[in-house]
């Protein structure tokens, strides 16, 4: 039986890209980042539209790493994209 592409089970070539964004935005040892910081770093990674949509769902706020990861993972889970793009920590 062929895999249904609508089931979101096929790993994307962009799997793990959001983790790279998180690592980059906190690379300088900051404890807090703003939404704008995340958006700017994400734009530099030339993410696919799906991942840009996830970043775009972030509310205007200041985030700790854990809170940012929780927010992004919630959106990833809500779209059932965890297996496709991975989650962040």
C-alpha cells in the first residue's frame, strides 16, 4: 500500500530547520528573545512556507527558550507536522 502524502508521515528535507533557528537565536547566551528576533533569524534560513507559517503564529512577546519551544511545538503539533519537520527543544 502506498503512503498517503496527506498523512504527514514523510520526513521533509527541511526536518530540523526550526531547531537550527532556535539554536541560532539563543547562540549568544541570551535568556530572553523577542518575536522579532526569531522572525529575523528564521528569514535568514530561507525556510519553506509551512515553517514560516509556524514562525508567523508566534504572538508578540518576549520568550525564554523553553517558552518559545513550547509555543512552536504546540503549533507544530496542531498542524500534525512533528514527523514532517520535527519539534524543537
